C-alpha cells in the first residue's frame, strides 16, 4: 500500500510556482531606481578607479601607475589646503547648525496654535537650490552695494563698506552662514520626527517627580533621540565635507584660491574649469583619496558616537 502511494506521488506532475503579480509589480517599480543607481553610482566609481592610474584628458590616455597618487601626496600642496578648508568650514558650520536645528525642533514640537506656519517658514530655505543660495549671499554681502553693508552703515556699526570676499576668513564666514541657512531646516525636521517618537509618559512622570525642563532635556530627550541624532549628524558631516556648488556659485575659491574646498578643487581638474587644464586621471586620483578621507572620518565618528545608538 505504501509503495503504491509513493509511486503515485512520483507519477503526479509537480505544480510550477507562479510568480505573483505583486512581485512583478514590485520589480517593475524598483527597476528604474536600481538601474539609475547602478548607472550613476557604480559605473562612475569603476570609471574613477580605472583612470586614477592613467594620465588622461578624456580623449588621450596612457598608463602611468601610481604617479598620480605620488603627485597628490608629495607635490600638490593646494589639494591639502583645500582639505583643511573643507574641515574648517564643515566643523565651524556644524558647531552652529546642529544645536540650532535641535533648539528650534524642541521649540516647534509644542502643540501650540500657529506652530505649523513657523515650521514651514523655517524649512523653506532647505528647498532652495544651493547654487541659488550661494548667488543670493554673494549679492547680499557684496562690497559696495550689498544689503548687509548698507544695513550696518545705516546702524552706524561701520563707517565704510566691508570687503567680505577680500580675505579668507570673512569669505569663509559668509560661506558658513549661507550653508547654515540652507541646511538647518532639514535637520530641524529630522529632529522633530525624533522628538515626536519619545513617549509623553516619560515627561509626565518626570514632571510629577519635580524634574526641571533642562534636566528632562538632557536625561530624557537626548538619550531617547540618540540613534536618530547619530544618523542626522553623520549625514550633516558627510554633506558638509562634500560641499561644492555653494563655493562655486559664490566665491569660486577667491580670494586667490584661499576658500577652495576639496570638491571644487577636484571638479576644476575634472572639467578644466577656472583656468585649469583637463586632467581626468589626476582628478580621479584626488577623488579616490578624498573618498578614503571621508570614509575614515565617518568611521571615526561612528566609533566615537557608538553609545548614541544604545537607548
């Protein structure tokens, strides 16, 4: 009897598994995104990895081995100056941008009538193109007809117009202010999302125990939003280190290249911009070195801030 059942099972044809329409629909919806990601992310990475070992202007090329990297580390002081400028600009702006975004998020997280207007108003700069922001700030801080100089002179703070883009540190200050104004809104929204996920019962219990608002912030709010805080700061660090369009549209490295950041420096060699010749191979080598530096900074930050993810 058992043998007959086994034979029957062996003879019975197996049913083919049908692919559900939901799976086909999901693949069809994801395919354009995946294709675009591969086309605009992985292919350029392989392109850079290859050309870093070539001397190339985009048309004529020949293999030179590690010479591009030797040039980066031994003969190009301007590249390392641009790295230092990037770190200074990023560190200075983040020291103001992150606390400001968190402070505003705490204020706007209250259920008070009219707060929606302020949330939208403070978020609006984040939807403006960074290139347009750079152009706006370059006009606002113009030496002779800029609105900032006119306001300061009318208030008798200064007697003569300030040449904001005439020195490195005043130019870097303007760049930092422009970047803060452009990006603090998106970080504020992220922090508001994190604050809304904190259970209200914790605040109620703390209020009953007589805990002050400042202690509630440091002992309840910050620990509870720690994981999101860690991610927001990481994205802000990486985004700040990759800034380029803001500099290109405002100072373009002036005065005398003293405000050049690493991404604008690499960009100019890639496309032969602002008086530099097209050197695709050397620009690829600089891009690789920059990518490694960004990865090291990100890993160090993740290591240092690892305790933030423990709630």
